[in-house]
């Protein structure tokens, strides 16, 4: 059924699609690429910020037939513009998983350098991508079998209620969430679905001090692929995200006070 031409116009199944994953250096990025390849994506462009050196998993990515490595730094407007000029007219699905995640809140860190870096990737990075790739994807939203179909944003459940031990990261994701809502409003008339993903803590280096449960990158990647196939716009993968969402919907002020304690 995934090969049916009419059905494909109404779904975001990665099969036979051309996909851009903005950051292939992370465990999540590599899990996404593996999942997309297994789902028979036609082309997978994989962004990496430092093309002059290999990163862990580089050789494994190069072995995947569909993969093309692409120099992409979402903090560099010129680089994003050049990448868009090269491939934006071909991308069917864009997965923006580029992020910087640092711990601590306001009083535990001096200066604004870390918070600025988080905003530059997590918020302004999304803005740069939206400005350069958005118009081309909107213009291809009605191209039938080869149309642009989806834009995926890796956000965080902390975007709904600030988690003080990761305070400035939470703030950057809240800003990205608001921007993603604007992007969704602009992409919807063209038929391009914007999928926002709100995971809880991921099992990575920045969450080592947090107790389980934590979300494995492979599990998060599967949730994103399922959302594309099923047409889900807001995804809350994992037990922590589901519990956080339920408590936020029930009483956001109580959740805020509990987190501050």
C-alpha cells in the first residue's frame, strides 16, 4: 500500500522519499539514518558540521548506499544557504535533530555564552533552515508522488514547562516550539506536515546524572518514523514525556512548582 500513488500523496512514509537529517554526528542522528535506510528512503543527506574530520560512526554511515554526507552547520547562515541552493528543491522530508544541550540554569553559570550557543543552534538554527529550505519545500507541496511532505523538529518536553536543572536548554526549546508553530502555520497550506517531537531525557552524555527512565536514541528514532507513517503532528515518546504531558495538561502551575522544588 505504501507504493500506491494516491495514498502516498496523503502520507509521509519515508519509502522512496528524499530525506535530509541535519546532524549525523549524534547517536540519534545515526539511528534515524539507519531507520530511514531500512524504510527504503531513496536518498538520505546527512549533515555534519566539521567535514574535515571523521566522527564516531562516520565509516558506518558511508557504508549505507542511500547516504550522502553534506557539510551543514545550522549556526552558519552562509552554509545553510549554500546547502539549500544545492538540495532544497529535492528534499521531501527534513528532520532537524541538530541541538546543543547543556545542564544548569541561571544561578549556576556565569555569563551568557552557553545560553547563546543553545539559542544559536536550537532556535536560530531552526529559523535559518526554515528561511532557506521552507520556500522550496512549500513550492513542492503539490507535486504528487514526488512532493515535499514533512518537516520534523526535535524539541523537548521541557519546552512546555522549564526544568530548572536544564534551565537555559529548556528556554531554547520553548523558543523553538513557538517558532515551529509558526512554521506549521506557513507549511500547512502547501500540504507539508510539521511534526514536533517532545522527548523526555535521552540516554546521552548530557543526561548522565539523571536517573532512569531515559529514552534510547533508537527508540526515539522509531517513534519519529512511526509518526511520519501515521501522520501524527505532536509526538511525546517515552514514559517521562507521557507523564509530563499529562501533568502539564492537568495543572501546569502545579507542575511548575513541583519542578522548582
